C-alpha cells in the first residue's frame, strides 16, 4: 500500500445487508458525525456496504487511502455472514488468531447468565495478529483496533447502544487527537417555525463577506439551522451573526447545539415549572420529545394519548357535546384537552395537539395537515391553527415542533389569559 496524501479527517464504513435492504435504519453514522462535529473534526466520507467480503475490503482500501482514521460499524457478530474481521485481515494481509483472553471473557459472560456459550461465539474472540481488542461493556462482540501504516482502523459493533458506549469509552480518544479542530470554525443558529426558503429570504438582507465566512442552511427535526463557518481563527463569528439574529428575531430558539426540546425543558426547570400533554394525531411524539433530555423528569409530568373520541371523553373529560358540535379537530377541543390534562395532572402548563396527519381522514373544510394545538397555564391560554403541507410523518413532527415553540414563546413573553375562555 503506497503512501498517499490523506485528508485530516475520518472515514466511516457501515456494514450490513439489513441497512441496504431497509430492514434497519442506519443511525450510527449520524451519531459519530455529531460527536466529531462537536470537536471540529471532519468526516471525509460515509460508505454503506453489504456483508460481502470483497465489498468490505474495497471500502477499507478506499477509506484508508483518503483519511487519517477509519471507523467501521457492523459485521462483528457470531454468525457466518459477519465478515468484517475477515475482511480487515485480508486488507492488512494478516492472519486471524484466537485471542484466549477474549475467549475466556466471553465464556465468563455466558457463565454469569447461567447459559452455555455457543461455539459460534468464539468467532468474536478472533483478531488480526497485530490487532488490539476494544472492550464492549454492553455486548458480546469486542471491537478491534488495527494500525495500518500508522492509520487506525477501528471496528465497532453495529448495535447502536454498544457502538456509542465503546466510542465514548475508548475509540473517541484514539481518533480525536488525529482530527480535532481540522474543520472550519462554526456557529449554529437554530430556528423553528420557518421553512427553509423563508429563512433564506430573510438572510438575504444581511451582507456577509464570503472571504471571511460562509452561510449554509440545513432542515432539521424542529426547523432550520443556519450555519456560519470560517477557516480563519480570528473571525468574530458571534459578531457576524448579530445581523442575522436581528432579521430572524424570535424564530431563533438557541445558538449552539441544543434542540428545541432541550431548550424548553431547561426553561421549565429554571422556572421551577412543569408541563403535561394531551395528544391525538401525534400519538405520543410530543411526550417523547419532552422526555428525551436527561433530567426532564424535573419538568415533564406525563400525558394522555387520546387518539379516539372515547378516550378524549373518558380519560380527559372532554364534553361529548363539544366533540359533536365542533369535531375532534377543532380549536375548542384542543383547548379543552389542554385544560383538562392540566387539571388532571396538576401541571404548571399543558399542551395539546389534535389534527389530521394524513393521508386519510380529511373533510371538505378540514384537509390533511389541519392541526390545532393549545397551551394552558395558570394565567395563560392560547391556541394555534396549522395548515401543514407534508406527509403523515412530517405533519406529526412539525406539530410537535409547533407545540414546543408555543410553550417556549409563552415562557419568554407571558400574557394574561383571555377572559372569554372558560
């Protein structure tokens, strides 16, 4: 293998037939990229390859030639279709040998579970002659570190929980010294409630010097991120961002990496307040978002998924007359859902969502994408009508984002309850 000019970056190789045929959603690369991005490390490429010996060898060769570190996910299990170790051995032209210490560790794991170890698990104790095992605290498949021409090739399991624990405990400290601070400096403005085109239109009014900074846009889970990057360490990114913040106004919910769910949870915790939810078309997604951040139990009490009218009546106490007169997808019912769940769970705030996510269920006056959200507080009551243009998954996610944003803005700028609301 001849010496090559390599980028100061990491190459990722994700192995698995189940990724390519759609049985498994590949999330490991997104996790690794996010971890690396936080330390201004660059990713040169991502390759997804099948469980085929030749395909993995080719991917290793290409990844090794272009970067200063290679991370491989998947193909380390005990079955014959787990071929990543064999492919690495072929690429570096070494034998696979049985590591007796690894084998004994595997036997002990099974013994602790009062189970005999299948003979096939010994495959997981194989390593290249000069490879070094990486401990897996959450599974039976150890990882492997092999230095090839000084370039670390790191094999990690494909199971996300196992990969994450091994990356954070061991692999990250191997990779980061090689690639840290290689990417441009960046500042992220996170917005919600704006389509990408509208965000771009607002940003057009801000004159940026392209020799100093670049502006890019990215649609995310809760909205649109505006990313300012510069290769010059002396550039004042916060200062350059100020005019953008002025034109975007309250659409920006944070500067940095925090998600909208994290921002809302932190605001609630700082105020010593709590929130409960009542959901229909989102089926629990709002509650999932509010409980996603560590420590969210301080602010999120729980909720009720009231998908049917019967549950809205029986569990939330929504009036049958209200449902009959206005329909489940209405401002009146959304307000009632929020009001009732707040009283039921004793929360400071309550959010509700009811709508038609699609692709069915629409009527002539309530098309797909019609969503009502409502917020109730001790001295606050507000609702929003959304007309969302997406598919079912998008409409549900955008509804969650709109509900979280309604609560964020209410905590930022509270106003009295509408006296006409009962």
